[in-house]
């Protein structure tokens, strides 16, 4: 099987903090990465002081921010699924899973990265994770790609233990920061935290994944 | 967006009196409110493209501001509004931003459906 990574998240910027370094390392090695982003993040709350955007103009900003973020980490295949922020859990899960499955069958990725169902806090994250798990469960075991999940709920370690993979991304940290900075309308606080808080900086240099067991 | 001035916003509200218009009304403390502080309830609500018709309504308060619009059988209400804009599509956008610049409430009126 050729290496090809498929990343599935609901919001532009979901890839930035937890996964961008891993993606940059992969694309550095020439591994293609496809990113399915389900929404435009149109319900984001950061409007700035003084406000630089509105509820109605934010989606356009976030769209171009995501384009830039993809460029920063070498993603050349971005697929926007056109759902609306905060509504993914109310969509028909089977239809969403079928759309994801279609891409999986087209690309035959060796690994898929998404959130860990039950441990990813935001309802859109949970719905995305569940749809990915459901999609993969429809595949025969021997053709199922590995599923690496991001989890950050407070009770993560109690529930699913320590991460199976802790990936050091120091070597591509600048590119990870470029990705985070590309989403500057929403990540101002995060950029400051990483630059000013040494503990946060250390945390950001490692990316943590839990391998999903079907 | 600009800081609200009642004398600027009230006449714009009145331009929409007596017409079928589309409403976006939202309040939010963020999807991570409870994740960030266990004592806080995550509370978010919105209606997008509700079709409404109001023939009276006011913006009031010392700032932040309140808006009440009277519809046939009830009310549209928002509190905590700080900024406004009449955008290039002729939509009235009112929003309340908290001390960190995050949107906490929005009340928007448009003659055409919001995207
Ligand atoms: Zn998200």
C-alpha cells in the first residue's frame, strides 16, 4: 500500500494545534496528505478588538486562512464538504459516512487522522469522529486504514489511557507555527500562549495520537 | 463594525418596519465554555433565516444596548449589543462583543435570506 494520509476534521484550524507538525513531516517526505474539512467554521467567535469582521464576513476570512494553512504544511488536496458549523451532529450520519467512505475508496489512504469519538469536546468533532469510525467499520478489516485520533477532553486519560503515539515535531515547528498563524482570526490567543508560556511551547512540540481499535 | 450610537441605529431599524425580513439571532458563550471552566454551562442558541415582520421596535440602553422588535404575536429581543454595521448588502448587523473581542450575541436583519 502506498502511503497516503487522509485528515478529516470539521473546522478550519482543527488541524493546526494537534496535527500540523505531523502533516508537515509527512509532506516533507513526499507523502500526499488530503484534508477533508467539513465546515467553514462560520460560527467562530473571535471578531477582534476593534472587530475586524462580522458573523457574515467571517466565513470568507476563514476560507482563505485555511488555504494558507494548507500551504504552510504542504497539503495540496483540500476538500470542503460544505456543512455548516455546529450542525454536523444533526446531519444524517450515514450520508456523511458514505461521503467519507467514497473518498477513502478513491484514495486508499494508509492512515486516517480525525478526532477520537467521545473525547473531543465539541459536538461537531464528535459527529465527525463517529462518522469516520462508522465509514471505516463498513470496510473489511484487511483493507481498513489505520485510524489515528486526537483527543483532548478532560477525562481522556481516564477513559482511553495515554496516547499510543507521541510524535516530536520540533524539526518542523516553524511550519507548524505558520499553520497556526495562518488561522490568525481565531488563534491569536494560542499564538501568544505558545510564545509566552514555556509549558505550552513544550506541549505544542509534541503531537499525541490514540490509535482507534475497531 | 462601529460602536453603536442609538441615533444612528434607530433609523436603520425603522427602515425594516412592516416588511417580511430574515432574522439571524444568536447568543453564545462558546462551544468550549464548560471545557474551559467546569462551573460554566455551555450555552449557545441561534435561529438563521427566520422570516419575521415587525412594525415597531427600539434600541435602548446606556451601552451595551438592547433591541426589542415587536412581531405580530410576540417579540424579538437581544441584550449586550456593542457594535453595528449596515453592510454592503443592506443588512443590519448588530453584535455584542465581550472583553476579549469574542461574539456573545448577534441580531441581524436582511431583506434577502442569509447565506
Ligand atoms: Zn474544532
